[in-house]
């Protein structure tokens, strides 16, 4: 793979991660939950949740499943 292709892939992953983070913030706010509340309910550290919401880190599949189960949404709604 060329370096420009690798860069594009990296940029797309970052965009997706940021969109997912924004969606989690929206879902959390809709339910009037603090970041601490949601992290506790998902069984993860608040700093970990912050990384997903703010820093654009990709969410591992196991955490994504916890989020969609908690909010009773589909994976499509979270990721797309």
C-alpha cells in the first residue's frame, strides 16, 4: 500500500471514531447521564469513555456492543 492510501485510511478511521464519539455524547445527553454515570453502567473507566467521546479513539467491538445494548439501538445507528 502506498503511504497516501494509508493516510486516507487513517483519516477515515479518525472521522468514523469522532462520529461515533459524538453519537455517544448525544445518546448520553438524551438520557441525562454524566460521563461518570455511563462509564459506571458500561463497566469501563471514565477516562476510557472520554477517549472515545472526545479524542476520537476507535471503540472496540465489545464496548460498542455494550453501548448499543444499554441504549437499545442497533450497531448501524451507532456507527452509521
